[in-house]
C-alpha cells in the first residue's frame, strides 16, 4: 500500500511539473509553441480553451498531490 502511494505521488509530481511548464507565462514559455499552432489552425478561442484546460488540470493535480502527501504521511511510521 505504501509503495503504491509513493509511486502515485511521484506520478502526480511529474505531471504537475509538466503541466506548470506548459502553461503560458509572461514570455509564453512552452505553451506558446503549442497554443501558437492552435491559434493558427483554430483561431484564438481554442488557444484560450487550452490555457483553461491546463489551469484546471494543474488544480486537479495539485489537489491530488496534496491529498496523497497527507495520506502517505499518515501511513508512514516514523
């Protein structure tokens, strides 16, 4: 059980890092490469949808990471 939770925590951490790096920053970052192509093909509306999706995914991954951290700290014996 503990090993499974640790593996899930690492997966959530890596996913959270990746999603945060994909989000648009002040200099557009990695999201500019993805949303730039989306704007060209689908117009600006789809690019905003991608940013909204990334924001919601970040919130979900952060919540999962936080809850898994709390659960894992409860199960680990000090």
